[in-house]
């Protein structure tokens, strides 16, 4: 039961960043996203990745790795100038910028 709970928590954590990442891709807008919050979030996932790796807890590494990638993507998109956001979003959606 504990293992199932852990897998459910990992799945929910990983899925939680997907809607925001997809919204950024679709809208190409990030003006309301807190850079400070995402800096802390990305840093936290890096620390959890290190912790999981040192503890040989590979499910922890995997779930935090996915969360790191998604949150880092959102952070980078927030920091990019609009023309680059448009280019990245167009590439990911196979559209013209």
C-alpha cells in the first residue's frame, strides 16, 4: 500500500506541471508566472534529484527528473524574450511562429 501511495504521489507531481507547460506553449504568454517561485521550484527539484541519487531511490530520481524538466522549461520560457518564446512554441506545436 505504501508503494502504491508513492507511485500515485509521483504521478500526481509529474502531471501537475504539464498543464502549465502546455498553456505556455499554446498561449506563448508567461507574464503572470512568478520567476521567483519557479527558481525555487527548479532548485528544489535539483536538490531532490541529488538526494534521490545519493539514496539510490530511482523512483524519486525519475519523478523529480520529470518535474525538473517541466518546471525548468516553464522557467526558461518565462525568461525568454517574446520572439524566442514564439519560436520555441512554434517548434513544439509544428506551427509557423
